[in-house]
C-alpha cells in the first residue's frame, strides 16, 4: 500500500476491518462522535504513518474503504467529540483507540499517565482534559487473513449428559509439564501437545473450559508491583486471542490449530468469556477503546450523574448490552469465536449482569433472547455464572432453557456435608440427584446443573482439606481479598504436615469429594490439577499469581499418582453406567434412599441433624431412556454408601436376584487401588468419612483406570 492509496466511502457493515480483494473496509460504531480518524502504523506499531478521516457515517457507523490495503495493515482510531463527563461523553482524539472488532493486537500496553483522557493528579480529576498522545503506550490492531486449513475438523458435539468439563488456564496447565517442549510451555501450542491431550483423554474429559483467552489489560497497580492479571478477567479486546499465550508471532493461527487438535481427540473447547465489563475500569481508568469510542453508548451510566458508572461487576464499569449496537458487538464477537475459531461453547462470567434490564434480571430480556434465536449461538454450549454483585444478583436456576448454570449450591452442600456439618442430609440428596428443586421447571433437565466442588476462584481440592483460612498474602492486599467462608477443614494442622494420620484423612476426603462429583446427576466440572493434588499453598484468590502458585506441578509422587488413577477409575465408571448420567430427573422407582440398617429413610431421618450416613439405590433395569442409536437403555443396579460420620458404620445390603451379587467398585477408605471385588455376606462396614460404590451384576469386568 503506497501513499496514493485512496479512502472510499466503503460500507457500514460488517463492523471492524474486513479484508477484500481490492482493499480493507473499516467500520466503527460511535453514535455521538463528530469525526473518526483511521490511524495507520508501520508493521511494528511504533510509528504512526498517516491519519485519514473516515468519510461516511451511516446510522451511527463511521466507515471507509482503504483501497490497496492488504492483510498485515496495522491501525487504530482517534475519535472526535464532546468531552463532557457529567453528560457521559469522554471523547479525546489525543488517545489512540483499539478497534473492538480487532482479531489481532500488535505490541503491548505500557502504563503511562498519557493513557488517561484526563490529567492524572489534576485537582478536578477526570473533569480535566489531557492532550498527550497515548499512541506510544497502547497496542495496535492488525488486519488478519481469516483463512485456515481446517481440513475435516468437526465439532465433537458431545451431548450434555455425556459431558465432563475440565477447567484450566492456558498458561498454567503446561508451564511445568516436563514432556511439553520448553518453547511451547504456557501456550496454545503447548496445550495442544500430545502429552496434554493424552492426560485429558485418560481422565475422560470431553470439554476443556479455558479461563479467559481474550486479550487482557493488566491493571496498573498489578504491573507496578511486578504482577499481572493472570486469570484474565479484565478484557482489552473481545475478538483477539491473548498474545502472551502464543509460542509464535501469530496467536490467531496458533489458537485455531489448538482447537483443531483438541477436536481431533474428541475434546470440545469452551471459553470463559467476560462481556459484563471491560478493562477500562471506573471513571478514573484509562481510555484505550470503548470509553473513547462512545462512553455514553458502551457503558451503563448513573442517571443522576452520568460521570459515574453503574457497577454490577465490582470492576468499575458494566457493559451496556441493553444498547442495540453494544449487544450487536457482543453477539458478533461470540459468533466469530464459533465460526472463525470453531469453539464449542462459552461460560459467561457474571452472566446476571448481561441479563439485566431496566427492572433488574430479565430472563426474557434482550441478551438472553438474542442468544436463544441466533442460529449460530443457540447450537453451542452456553453456561452462565448466575450471579453478579448488584442487588438480587444471585439468580441460580432462573436462566431460561438452553442454558446450563454453575451450581454453587452444589459446591457448598458437598463441602459442608463431607466436612461433617450437621443437618445437611436433605441438601446433600437434592444436589446429588441433579438439583431438581432449582432446575426442574420450563422443561429444564439435570444437565442444566454444572456441578463443581472447586473452581479457579477459591481453594483447590487439596487446599480445601488442608487449610481452614485463606493465605493470600502474596497478592499484596494484606490478605483482605478472596472469600472467607470456604467451608474447608485442615483436620488438625494448618497447611502441610508430616502427620501420617492427617495426611491419610486428607487424601480420603479428596477422594470423597471428587467421587461424589462424578457420581452426581448433572454435568461435572473438575478444576484442572485437582486430579493430581495441586496446591496453591492456601491462596484462594490467585488471580495475580503467574508463577508456581498457579502452575500445575506434574512431578507426581505415589500419593498423587494414586489420586489420578482413582479419578480416572471413577470417571470411567460414570461413562460405563447410564444411571449416573440420566437425561431426566429421577422419579419414584428410579431411586431409593435407605438408612444404614436397610430401612427406608423417613422424614424424621432427613430432618435429624445427626444424619450423616445413608445409602442410595439406583435401579438399572429400565431407565426409560434411549441411547444414541435409539436403543432402550438399561444398567446394573447401583448402591452408593455414604458415611460422613467420624466413626465407621455397618450397612445392610439389599438382596439382589437373578444370580447377581454385590461387588465393590471402589471404597474411598482404600488407597491400595483395589477395584471391583465381591462383597462377602449381606452387610458392608464403611469406614469413617468414606464413600463406596457397589454394583449388582453377574460379572463386572475390570476397567482400565
């Protein structure tokens, strides 16, 4: 492209930079702008070459066609308009702005006072106006070619009932993996490497849920203290993969190759996405994109004084998806990740904030309605984190059909029950059987519940049974951050110990919790590393720890190898028994609850604070469900024995007919790897704080764990 390149009127659609045979069309929405300049840079993004005013504005979209431009063009925008914070307007053409539709970024953000639209430190704060050029401090956008050789790639399209989710961080999963080549560790390419895929397949993982991969803005306070926003919940660009996770110079192609490799292994890719807020923060934050493009359109502002932001997120601002063009930008971003990057679904951070309208949470509001009718998005997996920080923000169970939801009621019930808290038998039973009280409405099924015991936010599984208090001192916030109510227990010593008795109990409790998760109705989600005993040394909010605190340690001792083998075994049992993966909620005849003495559970048993031991009988003769080929499904009878008491309990075993006998598939009190052995007699002694799964069948073949 030479100096003679011309800027034609172009078209207002699609938004973003669109590559054509004869050039690039640029289109940017800004309802209140007075002028928009396209700024062109050299390939490095360091030197601004030209500024060209976009010549046309159609329905609030500024557009122009740059003839002769090709893939690789580096650009940004300067947007002119009023600077009146009290009216919600913060235009400042001295600030270079990213394209919200950018697919790739060039360079990194370098913190400087020039990034602010106002004079930092001025007595009038953000009411002042700053004239310094921010271009040297911000990344630039690059026009990319979308072509990629997908070959025979096809989405695995795993049914919800068969789904096992593994939540992980692109960087943390492989940074310490000895079998991943050092140049690939912590990258998209490393995640797609053979040893990682082999590990996921051994676990039976069907969906890899990645913490945010959108390009991230690292907060100034973190950068200046030598930290980063490791988790990535602070978006800088909604359509661009985070460049730090790329082994090479092309994160777009590398990300696509990762998805292709995972699909070839039968593993879906689900992205944790953050559309509820942006990295620009509150009114004193930087101006790098949406704020400078059209602050009054992109953000929810307080009606009394539009200088301030509505903050349902705790991050300083809330994206205004009630605005049609802002909603369009979110939907366009989601569709791009599906159609261009081939991802299989999304987990929406603070999804309640996206579903808020003029009267609070609206299940039939603009965002949820738009997704439901979208021909691309309605067919992928949609998972809501069903809360935000606003009034009445916790909306678990209230999202519409088509959505699954993170089930924090499950997390809390299982943690407290296995800790030995009183009066939780009924709550335990409701969560184990799919949370029908939360989801059995409007045609929803058990798969609406994404069950988990641990997630990135909070203790790891090992820490949950090793610490009673959070230890977040490394975050530099005087241990004030993170949750205080963790429902955890250290069993006598805070943190690591040489006490063999405590360590045995901790290992057993880890097996109890993860076995319960895998045997529950609904969709299980395992936190990456829990299967190998990962610890964060008591840090329950490691959002800024890009180091060995967060990275998985793959050097396994005998205990951690044993835990991995156990998790693989129980996951295989889940796959083998359709009774554990019911499409519909359990009904009378499908399930029977019994006391240890074999008598049916009564109302007084359920309500008794001391009830911590019970048996669950799942009938397998007729599941009243069809398999993938239309076949009638049946299963063995299953008996789950549960004892959260601090003393052993003897369980009377129900009689079985037809030459069958009970066999123990596993007992969490056993750490010797003994699997699938017959039970002698009509009773079974279950150790304190233990769980056992028995199967009634003529023969149970040993499965490869």
